[in-house]
């Protein structure tokens, strides 16, 4: 499943840690937005690891699940190309 993960974190240190973690799970498409192709297990793992890096009193994270039937509706204007699950790389 493709997830768009967006965050708003005011603390530079926490924001950097979240960004570095998300880099290992997907690709950055905007400054605070990542596209991640994740299994249910990987999604739960990511959320668990993120909980240790954020302060939910101050920080905001959103996970948007993008169903495969809507991939044809994704319109990218410049920037990083869309990463479909078929193109994903598992490390």
C-alpha cells in the first residue's frame, strides 16, 4: 500500500530525526511529505519507531493511505516522480 506521510514538527532536532527515519521507508516528495510503499507490518513498525521520536503535544503527523485504483489519478507537476509499489525498492 502507498502511504503519504506528512508532518509538522516545530523542533529542528525532532524534525531531523523524523526525516531521517522516513528516508529509510520511502522517498521525500516535499519538505515535510514522504511517499512510502509499506506492508501492514512495515507501517506498524514505522509508527512504533516514530512514536519514540515525536512529542504529540507539539508535533503533528498524518498518514494517508492511497489505494492502488487511484494511482492513475495522481498528477505530478515537476519534482520527484511518483513511486508506485511496483517501482519500490526494499532494503
